[in-house]
C-alpha cells in the first residue's frame, strides 16, 4: 500500500513532523541520508505506526501515492539543491517537492522556477514551533507553486496548530507564490529576534536597575503572561527563572554564558530591509546585540577600563516594573509594525499578493512568536487590508499612547543607570521619528548638496535645485 506523505531528513524536526502527520491518520514514508537513522526511527519512535522506512530516494518516491508529496527537512543550502536534483528524474508531472527548512527566500524563488520547468510543483514552506510545535502542531507558511496548495492543504491544515474559540482555525494558509512563504517565515524569525531581545532588556533592567531576584522575576513574568503581553516567549522566560542547575543547585540561567549565537535568519531580514530601504530597526538592533554579546572576552577586558554612571534607582519599584511592561509592549508593537512594513515592501517588489491578516493568523498559534495580541493585528488588517502602518490602527495608536509615558521613563532610566536597552530606545526613536511631520533631513540634504552637488527638492516649489552654498555662506571668523 502506498503512503500519503514522504519526508526526507530525520533530525529532530523531521522525526517530529513525520510523527505529527502520521498521528492525523496519514501513512508516511521516510528517508534519511544515513540509513541507520531511518532504521532506528522505524524500530523506535515509529514502531507500530503507519510508517515505511526507505533506504533510497527511489524507494521513497515509489512508496508514495500520486500526486506525490515529498517534504525535505534538511539543513538549508546546497543539500536542498542536491536532493531536488536527485528527486526530479524519479518524480512525475504534478508531484510536489516541499522545503520546510529556514531557507533564504531567493533560493526558493529560484528553485520554484527550476522545479516547475521540470514539470513538477514546488513549495517553500516556513515551519515554526521548534521540536514541540513540529510534533503537536506547528505554524506553517506555505508558498511556491500555486497548483501545489490544493494538494497540500488537507494534510498541512490537519497537522498545523489550531486557534480560535473552538480551537479549529489552523495556523496554516497559502501565503503566496515562489519565495513568499519563506520570506514570511524569515520575518517571523526577525520578529522572534526582536521579541527575545526586548524581553532580555526587560530582564536586565529589572535585575540591575531594581535588583529583582530570579524568584521575583518569575512572578513578574507570570503576571505579564496573564495580561496583554501573554505569549509563548514570555511564558518560557517565566519558566526559565524557576529552573535550578542539577550540578550546583543554583539557578541555571545564572550559569549560562552570556554570549549569543545566531543561525542567520535575523541577519537576512536586516540585510533585506536595507536593500528595500525600509527601517526594520528592531531586528537589526537585535542582531547587533547578539554580536556585542558574542565578544565576551573583549567585554570583560573593557569592563575593567570603561566607566559608567554610579547612579542607582531611587523611584518606586512597583511602578518601574509597570513601566518596563509598558516599554516592552510598546516596543513590541513597533517591532511588528516594522515587520509588516517590510513584508509590504517585499510583496510590492516581488509581486506577491500577501494577505497580512492571514500572516497574523498564521503566527497566532504554533510558532515561537505566538501571542495573544496577534488577534488584534489580524483585526487591524482585516479592517483595512492596505493599512500603511500598524501604528495607525486605532487599537495600536491607543495602546502606544497609553504606554508611552512608562516607556519614556524606562529609556531615560536605562540611560541614567548605564544599563543597555538598545531595542527599547531604538523603538522609541522610530516612534518619535515616524510620528513627526518634520525631520532634520532638510539639513542633511543641504549638507549633501553643499559638498557633493547632490541637489535637493524644496518644500515651497516644484523642481530639483542646487545652491552655491560656499559662495552664499557667511564668511567665517578668521
Ligand atoms: C522557529 C524558530 C526556528 C529557530 C531559528 C532561529 O520558528 O521554530 O525560529 O526556526 O529557532 O533557526 O534560530 P537562531 O536564533 O539560531 O538564528
């Protein structure tokens, strides 16, 4: 009997996703480059279930029903191209190759065209939710060949996380052609970077600003997770503050080296924002904060040389905690606003008909950035599909306004105490820049025209102008 679904790559994400598909009543054929891994899976976690272990890609393709659906969960990069090239001669017209990795969207653009030219269908699908999400219900962001979606829809929506009052709305909808799915996943990851950085800033301010202990931090995050900040990342952060190290009995978080790694999706989003000319400052700040953390030894040396303020916090502690919560919420809104602006710019550039309300829905459950407030984002884009900036949706205009006094106090306090809060401060700078009808770029354009004759436009007449600044200037004092 032939299987409903094929999966390549039995690392933990692959295994878990395969188990998820099987648990919804589908039979699954699996293949891993290292044969032992396949055998181990079949006799282990897959034992007694509707799985077929395959030792070659040929076997895998042969054991599938048409149109065949083969999903790769392998390391993004050349391995994907290599598998595609091996699959193409084995598959038939209408069969579908799916890439569920964190692939750079431009690779997916290229591969979709390439695979379609061979008569097959291709889907670059963003998969989020970590190990547990893969097993129990990830968020899925499918893009690629449009003709693939009707074939994939049933299985994908069956395995995806569910949200809504009756837990029946799947976090999986068709995103758009070619690389759109992977682009949306990349923006998800960039937002994830921002969320994590902002939570870390909140932690550092509460720890070093007002001296909260891990027990107290646990309570603060527990409370935040019951309100408008409710989200997966706040929840796991709360949990982290309760975990004791098995070796020493101390809190484990205090034993973890403060040097962050990164696999690249945040950097991509930041690079692509620069290419598009859109200010996605939060993800960029988050990437740089990781870079600065990574030079631990240099920081240890500098800490012995460079001085900061000696101030300590004198205000009301309880109120400061509320202000940090406000700073976190307001900055988070800015971060999402920037992410959606980047999506809009990318959609325009690549001709992807993205539905932003759907994007918010996909991120409502299953994924790492899942949060209650994504319901509000969905509502905002449902009410106005062409919403220029999330900040202009009445709900968010109001939320930021309510939070801004606390937010400003936190940024001021961080500067006074010498505690770094680049995301909170940068988000505020974006807000203050975006909400101003005037910015100092009149001076900037004057400078460019002065030294380089770059020309300028005027606010009182049409046309392009150049001035002889040097001739017209006041003679400086000798
Ligand atoms: C997810 C995650 C997942 C992973 C990323 C980010 O959505 O499940 O985003 O894809 O955590 O690779 O990882 P880095 O922090 O290592 O860049």
